[in-house]
C-alpha cells in the first residue's frame, strides 16, 4: 500500500487528483489534509468518501501547524506528500498578500521539514507557470529558465519552489516540482476567470474581461494535469521540475467566445474593465520534458472549455450556494456592482 498525504486536497485540483488517484490505483491510501479555507470544500470529496471509505481519510488542519502535520504523517505512516495547499487567487494576493506568504512559503517549509524529519519522504510540490512571469515574443518557458514572478501570488509560489529545490540539494530530500498552466474543470471556485464567466453568463450577468482581453494563456483540462502529476510520482526524477500544459495558447477573448457559444449566450455580455495591476500578458510553457516522460494532454483548449461549461450547467447545486455566500462580498470589492 502506498500512503499519500495530499495537502490542499479539498480544493479544485486537489479533489480531482484524489478522485483520479483512488480510482486508478487500488493499492493507494490517501489522507487529505486541508484547512478548509473559503476555497476548500468537503462536498468536493463527498463522492470519494462514499466510494472509498477504507482508503480515504480527511483531516482538517493548517499546513503551517508543524506539530499536527507531523503527527498525521506518523499516525498514518505516510510515505509521500503531494502539496496542493496554497492561497491561489492572484486578485486576492493583490488585495491582501499576507496569507499567501504564510501558507505558500512558510507552509511549504513546514511540509519539507516534516518530510525530512520523518525519514526523507518523497515530496511533490504543485507549482505554477506564473513563476516564470510575463513571457516575451515566441519564447516558451523551460524548466531551467529563471523565475521572474510579478504578483504576490507568483512570488510566494516561486519562494516555495526555491525551498523545495534547496531541500533536495541540501538534505537529499527526494523532491519533484510540477509547474502547471491554467487549469479548468469541475469544482473550480467561481472567483477564477472561467467558472466566473460561466456562472455570470448563466445568470445573464456581464463578463468582466480585464483590459483588451488579449492576454495569452494555456487552458488545460484539470484531469490532464492530474495524470501528469501521477506520472511524475511514478517516474519523475528526484530534484527535477516538470512543466505541465498543452503547450498551446489562446487569448482570453477567444476563451470567452467559446464559452458563450457553448452556453448559447450573446457576445454582448462581454464587458471590458480596467486591467489587473501588473497583469502578465503571456504565459507559455515548453512541455517537451513531461512529454518525454510518457505523458500527453488529451483535451484541446476548446474541448476543455466546452467540457467545463457543461459541468457547471449540470452542477448548479455546487456553485449556487458559493455565489450567494462570502463570494458576493469579494466580487463587489473587485468588480463593484456590475
Ligand atoms: P484552490 O484555491 O482551489 O485550493 C487550495 C486548497 O488549499 C483549498 O482546499 C484550501 O482549503 C487549501 N488550503 C489553503 N491554505 C491552506 C493551509 N494553510 N493549510 C491547509 N490547506 C490549505 O487551488 P487550486 O486551483 O486547486 O490550486 C492547487 C495548487 O495548484 C496550488 O498550489 C496552486 O498554486 C497550483 N496551481 C493552480 C493552477 C490553477 O489554474 N488553478 C495552475 C497551476 C498551479
């Protein structure tokens, strides 16, 4: 039995990863450790708890709480830590960076220390393409490129990546890092651009597009990202970093148009608003390293967007209560009364 601690497993990517892992590997046990911030939700894992009661455990806790993390690791005889836990929304990091530094940097340090103290456990860090910053011209970021983060969120993720690498070099901890492009799919909190626009459009509300909407992004389907992480756990080389994405790019406006077409909603819902501070114009990853490890994305951008739209159409039970809670106050702070 492999025994994996998945921190941040009640969030968007984490819950998709846990579901996939338990379905794919009958010999894996998963312990989800999550603080349940506004972005972490137990209902994201309800079906998992029902289907795998003997191989799935949930523990509520903060990754900054070293004592609790260590006791959970020892009690469950964990051999691998996969860290998804983070504050993740760039707009919130601009409004209030403190929690980002605390969780994303200090929390990662705590997990690395516990991994080291408990016998050099296998450690995988979920990072982001945003650590590379804005990418000029036709260049694609390679894993060996310097990090040049430009938002408090990206800077905190870059800090964590440096720590992970330092623990590998200094202490020989068997670490890997994956840097994922933008993920979309089921259970993504509706503050993020794609579910925000889908749920606004379903409510016939305007879609607030930052600036000219020409920012270029790689929208990968979350399950593709999850299969890449699974592969890295099996075949990744300790000390290495792997970019994960489709390697393709599209503008935010193109994404919005596909989304509106799938919903049968008019383009007149598009409303350009003042651009985000320090908004990166382009991210683009060179994904040849993960492909040579034996991985391939299975969803194009368009398929990923259309599949995501259909999930939100079919799962109002999940997002309607969120949109009427804390989210409403946050939305007004960022977008006013639109
Ligand atoms: P999310 O915001 O949906 O989920 C984050 C989870 O972490 C939540 O369940 C939350 O409760 C938990 N958490 C936050 N602070 C915690 C703490 N101190 N202790 C324990 N748990 C805590 O995020 P996501 O989109 O699923 O992202 C997961 C990871 O993937 C993050 O590390 C993020 O940086 C990275 N990533 C995300 C994307 C994307 O497009 N969403 C792309 C690349 C990388």
